[in-house]
C-alpha cells in the first residue's frame, strides 16, 4: 500500500508535502505532484500537511479519484525509482490523464 496524490493537487502544487516527506518520494510534474509507490514508506507525514487535501492512503481514495492510484504509479513507468525527487528535479511532463485536463482560465 502507498499514499496517492489526487485531482485537488492539479495546478496547485503547494509542495508542503515535499518538505515533509522523509524519503523524498514526491516528484513534481508540470501540473501536479506524484508519489512514487516504490519509494513511499507509508509513513503518512504528507497527508495532514496538504492544504488541498489531495493526498490519500490508497485504500481511502474517494471513488471519483480512484484512477489517481494508477496515475501516480504510471508516472514512473519510464522513470523507475530514481531514489529521490531532489536528485532529478521537476519533470517537464504529466500523466496523460492529468495533461488532458482543462487548463485553468488565464493560462496557455
């Protein structure tokens, strides 16, 4: 089991969770943050600090955001487990589901 970042993070990316994570397993995409399920140690430190309430334990994901379990995992399909987000920095991409979401008003 792991923690998952869901829809409320899209276009917010507060990053308080990044600072709180003891294993640096929260990676930054273009529009949202993603938890690497192979690096997450299930400590839960990220969940209460998220101002958007976008982080859930896998079993507690609301049904309407269940797809984000796969979104987080699949984001790492070609990346693997690099051993920490700080090592690679922000990634100039998102999962296809996130990239396809409408852009907020006033953005290109």
